[in-house]
C-alpha cells in the first residue's frame, strides 16, 4: 500500500475504492484538524474531495459518530452512491 506524509503525520492508504485516492487532492484538502484522527476518509462528490476523520474504538476521543467501526454506515448514509473513496490510516 502507498504511504504518504502530511504535516509530519505518516499515513498508509489501506483502501482505494474506484481509484478514489489522489495524493495531490489529499495534500491540498488536509488541515491540522485531522492530525489526531486514526483514520482519514476521503470521498468524491460532484468532483470535490471531502474528508472525514475517524478513531479506533480504543481511542479516548472515539464517539459513535466518528468510530471507524461505523465507516460503512457513513458511506451508505452520507456519501454519494458507489462514490470513489479512500481510507488513510495514521501510522
């Protein structure tokens, strides 16, 4: 899997559905807000990349809304049907 370093955080792209991962777009959209999340999910809607942060269940900041175990629910309820997306896991 591809690795990328963003603002001193190393990520591994663990899922790249329908070629949703675009390194340049990810680097351009990433902000300091995402630095503490265990996962960053990027999905494409209307030609624009959206990012969402998730935590592992064991993380003290994990809530139902940002629990990575609910990732599939997020895709189903908040993303365009069968959209391109990627999952970046912080190392």
